[in-house]
C-alpha cells in the first residue's frame, strides 16, 4: 500500500502550533523561524485544501475540523519518539572490548572506568592491555586506543587529545641550575626521543629561534613510556606530553625546564575498523574519554595549569 502523506516537516509544524496555539512557540520548539512555521502550515493547508487555523491579531485558534488531525498526529509522533528512543537505548547497551598499551591504560583509562560505567549504565567496557599493536580487523576487538598521527589505513578515528610537550627532567639532573633554563642551554643537554618524535624537538627549538642548534645525538628509544622512564631515572631530558607525565610532575619526580609548550605531531586516538555508520557506543566512549582528558589539571613545578584539548 502506498501512503499519500503530506510533507513530514509540515505535519510537525502543524502539530507543534496546534499544541501551543502559537506559531511563535512552535518555532522556538522546533528551532526554526516564525516565518518558517507559517510557511509550512500554509503549504499543508494548500495540500489539504482547507484552512487549519483561524489567524487572529495576536494568536491563532485551531479550527474544529483540524482538531482530530492534531490529536492523532500528537499521539503518533509520541509513539514514533518512544520507538526511536528504545532503539537508541538498545544501541547504547552491550559490551565493548577495547585494546590499549599498558602505559596509557593504567594512567588514563582504568582509574576512570567506574565513572564511565556510572554514566553509561548497560554499556560495559573491557579494557585489554597489551604491549603490541592489537589487530583491530579480526582480533576480537571493537576498537583500540592508539598513539600516532591518526592516519591508519582502513580505520576510522576519534582524537582523544594531541600531545602538549615540554622539556622535562628529574630534579637530580638539574643539579644547581636555576629554572627556567635558557632554551639554548636546554638544546645542549643529553636527551632521548621515541621513534618519529625528533620533529617535536625541531618545533620546540624553532619556537625559540634556534633553527639548527649544536646538539648531542639523541638516544633513540622504543616508545614514549621508555622515554618517560629515562627522564625519571635522571639520565637526561626529553620532550614529554604533560598529560602523560601528570603523575610524575605532581609527585615531583619530574620538573619542567622551560614553560614553553608545543603541540606534538602525535596524539592519542580511539580507532576502529571503518564502517558506513560508526557504532554509537564507540562514539560515546570516545567522547567521554576526550572530556575526561580535556578537564585534567596538571601540576607543573608546583603550579596547576590546564591544557588545550
């Protein structure tokens, strides 16, 4: 059976105006202009071949022959809204298995998961911590928290946060030097980088007008967690994301040599196999984690600071 129905926007405009007995209030509810409501209702009246309202100077009255239509529309739109809400609720429930490297999972996700489960009842997140890069295409995972540039083939991503980098070291390495150190002096100190992160040092030096300063060769380490351990050990300095080093900065295990920060080339992303429509449960988890990290307050050299997302 083919249903011959008027335009849905016209019906919604009519139902809202009939319920409020006001074009203005209907426009506010539907987030459109007064003129748009008037146009939609006029078009509906032309389609039906009869007026639906009596238009007075400062109000409108629903004509008796339009009351049945308004009542039936209200009931059916309520039924539709309830059915849509049930589908959305079902799509927000279930189980997600998400991979993460231990350093990030222990620092950022596990301590905050109770908050996620409290605010998203019915949606259980299982965090699988493993050192290697998890297989997101056939490995049994719904998504993974990955660190890098965000351009992994075949994957969709949601940025959690970009690195905010500053030169850090252990207090013992600073010795008798006074903070903040001169950028030119910082450039002469022994330092470590993880793979692909040397561009961040170039960016930091360029910020201070050091286009090509004489520097010792960097110690190349496997990942940022190992670089963090290197700085805590007092072996040298490194550009470290302030969120990633929040615990060490708060406890005084690390100090910041200079207040200038730079945005890193890398960031933390929630990644999942590319699909035509993203799973709303993954989007909810990604939005939640991004909000959690955006509101972090970091203690740097005894002072609390907020960071850009």
